[in-house]
């Protein structure tokens, strides 16, 4: 019987002996047949051992069956068996272990690339930058790896792998861009000189680097009404950046804001009103602001952002004209032509007059009336409101003082006198002094309100004066040789 029922050895061991023992030495020749089976192939493919008879000569107690010429091949294969079975003993009987199984252990392990390996590389990495070394293991001791190969996931040929060391590096960085692709799954294999590993996926993550210039989005347009309060938010200027997660800073208005009407938040890009006193649709309907922004490293080009001013109906302004002083029973004209509407709208005039005075037309900007006869100076207040069809102005007024000026006497100097004709006139009349002035005389025409409305120098005794004045009574004043002459004149344009 076999002394052992099984044994094993590496395929690198060229032979193996299977020992068969007799229970005791015999004086006879003992023989036993054996047959060879198993998963290994004989006849020199994996080993050499054929079916034979094992003979014990007289006195022998053990003999070996030798599995010879075990082939140390380079195939990565399963362990194989050689099964030897004893039978047909002569001069003996079979013992317990009649079958021996010898296992040839394969020593040709395939290299194994470590699973789940992850590397990272900055998107701005230069060519030849190392990504990392791929890890591998092999059950065989002293394995020398070769033929490292990227077999997939590298369509743009961005990466390369050293065939000897397994180091991955950047080969062509022109297509290495986080914004285009954030990671790559490279399929890698390696050889131990005989066997090629199972392909494994190696992940290379691309790190996002600030490598793009931000841009203020073009054709942005905001609207703000002309009457908004200071600090009113108009809107937020938008920017874009090919880099992911950009934080925009240093928003700046570089042009179009010389009056300081607008303010731009440097951190948020919010535009607000800084000085509303200068926003007027009637003066300027829009503003083009040149704006730029930074991402902390790069500054954008300047982009025009349009601020359109919304037209708001503003309250008209009524101006009733200057106060007047007029004599009794004189045609008086009120003048509201200086009233205006900030939006340029058509105005409707509404006058109200004191009791007893009737205006020619209460909706006329220049209505007339006849001043009443008074014995003492009397003030008459005329009120005016204008409207643009939607909004009314605040009420304003003008005072017309009717003065009994008929009691004012003409006054001549004892040494100098003056006459004028015709009087009344339409403004053109002759003026004659009783003597030729040695030095030029000063002529002034003064309204009854005390305002000088005309002046000239007099060089001769006779002078023709042509005035363009409204109807009414005026004071003619001449200063000659330190003397003053005053006379009433009446202008009647009707």
C-alpha cells in the first residue's frame, strides 16, 4: 500500500516519488500493478508515468513509483492531479492506501492590478506631468512587470503610461479641461512576461483650476423710473465663467457714470440709484454703463449694460407772472406763459379772480381785465392752477396792486422842462427839452412797480423815442445837469 494517500509539489519540481510499502519483508518476489489517471496529461505533456508493475525482490520492504519529467510550463492554469491506483498484487494482499493522488501545483500566476485606484491631476497640468504609478501584485515571487498598456478610456490620447514602470503621465494637455470632462476611466493591463493581467479601470479625476476669463453677459438692459428714491435697487448684472463655481468680485463701472447717478455693489453686481436728482427722462432717456468684473485672478473685458429711464408723469408747475402795480381803469394783462410741464405735456390754465373782477378768459394763459377805480392803493390776488390732463399743479398767485396814480403830478425843474407828444402813444413819441444838454442826459422809463424798463442817453434838445412796451402807465424820468424831471406817460397798444 502507499505510505500516504496524497501529496503535492510545484510544477517546477521535475519529479516526485510515490512510496509503496510492504507490511514486512518477504522471502518471495512480490509484485503489484498500478494504473495512472488524473487531470494532468502524461506522455510528456505534463509528466511521464505509464501503467506498469511494481516488483519487490526478496527482502525489500518499500519501492517508489516515480512521476518523472514534470513539465514546468508557462501556462496560467488550474492545479492538476496524477492519480496512481494499485491492483492485482502477487504474493501479497493490498493494504489500506491503494490510491495515491499527487497534485501538480501551477506556479504561473497572472498579475493582478489593484482595484479601485484613483488619481487626480490639475486641468492646467503641463505635458509629462506625472499622474501616479498603477499598483499591481503577482503570486509569483520576483515578478518583473512589463508591457503596461492603456487599452481604453483614452480616446483623446491625453494620458500615457510607462510600459516598464506603470507610471501614468500627461501626454497631450490640449484637451485636459475640467469644464469639458471632470474625470477619465482608463482601462489598464500589464504583463509578467508570460501572462497578461485582467483589464482594470483606473480613475483619473481632473481638478478644477481657475484658468478662464469671466465675461459680463452682453445686452443686459434694466429699467428704472425717473422719480425713484436714492438706494433703489435697479437689478443685478450677470456674468459667466467657463470655470465651475466661480465667485465674482470687484464689480466696477468704468464708463457712462460720470455724474455718479448709479452705484454698483463690488461684491454682488447689484446696480442701485446713487443720485436721483440727475435722473430725468426729459433730459436723458438711457445710460450705457461700461462694466467689468474679476474672478479673483482674471478681469473681464468691459461690457455695456443699458439702463433705460422710465418716463413718469410729473406734476406741472404754475407760474402766475410778476406782481404788478397799475393805475385805475387800466387794461391789465396777466402772464402765465412761464408755466411749464416737465414732461412737455399740453397745459390747461385755470385762473380764479377776486370778487368783482372778471377775466377775459379763465383758461387763457394771458387773460385781461380792467382795473377798478380805487381811492387808495388796493391789492388784488389772482390764483392760478395748471394741469396736464392727469396731474394738477400746486396753486400759485400773482398780486396786482391798483394805485390811484392820477394824483401824481408831473414835475419839472425850474431851470429845465420837458415835453413829449403824443401822449398817450403806442410807444413812439417825441421828447423835447427846453435846452440842449451840456452833458448827455439820462432817460429812464420806469414801470409803476418801480422797475426800469428802458434807458438811453440824450444828446440833443429833441429826441424821438420808440418803445416796445405793454399797455399801461409808466414814469418818464430824465436826469440832466444834476436835475431830475419826472412825467407820466401812457402806452396804449390797442
